[in-house]
C-alpha cells in the first residue's frame, strides 16, 4: 500500500508540472541567469515563524543587470496546515529600486503546499504602487525512507492587477516552473537546487524566457 501511495504521489506531481508546461508559449527571447538565496527560519513561537532571507540574482544587462534582494516575513498558524502572513522586501539593481509589501495565505496538506500572495510594489521610477497577485502550488516528494532527498516541483502564476508604469502589462505577467532536489547538509541546514523556467509575458514584443539554476541554503533555529 505504501508503494502504491508513493507512486500515486509522484504521478500527481508529474501531472502538475506537465499540465503547466503544456500551456502555449509565444515566440520568445531567451537567456540564462543564476540565483542564490540564503534563508534564516526562526520558530518564534508554536504558531509564529519568522523568515529572513537575502538573494543574489546574476542577470544580463538587458534584464536590468544583477539584482540583490533582502526580505523579512512573519507567518502565523491559524489552523492545522493554514498560515497567514505578511512581509517586506527590498530589491536593488542598477536601473531602479523597489520596495515591496506583501500579504499571504499558505495551506499545506501532505506533500502539497499552496500559497496565495498579494503584493504592493513601490518603484523609484513610478508614481504609484503596482498591485500583483501570485498563486503558487508546490509538491515535495521524499525519495528515500530517511527523507534525505526530496524532489521539489512547483508552478506559479503572477497576475498584474494595475499599471504602475505605462509599460506595465495587466493580466497574466509571469509564469514560473521549478523542479529540483532538497537535501540536509547539517543538523539545521538544508540545501536546495532547482532549475526554474521563468516566462515574462510582454505586449507588442516577444516574451522573455529565463533559464535559472537556483541554489538556496536554509538554516532553521
């Protein structure tokens, strides 16, 4: 029975990624980036978790060059498998700076994790905030009995709700697909390496597709 359930779980996760990847793609420009994230996860209480992270995104000049990210958030459990949270992030690159507020609802059941997030994005090149809705679904599947290796697969859609700048696109703006592995490398330290395909939809010109290896180090205290 356990083997049948494991096979069913792997099939469900594969189906999620296949369905997302099957969405029609327009002609697109393509590039390769490299991302790295360092995360500190603090269990503040039985119901509260604080996340602090920093990211370095190595990008080409046509994608506004390299970017540095700092973020902090607080999630509060309101029921089994259900959390609400909010946070703040700062994005720095050569052409523009962004400050971002966000609120989110996360739900977990078994191998599945769903996150719905609303963002308010404040750019130094825009006079008003840009509002964006993000919907993410993730599957985490242990590959061995000791859970030393976990397959991670995820899909995320980002929907722009207004135009903060004339060049902004409303509606579906970004689509991400991720697949990779997570592995503990210490008592409280995990490493996760993903491949992410990120497609940015643009009006009047080809979509921008980025192929991104993404390494995350997570320390839990």
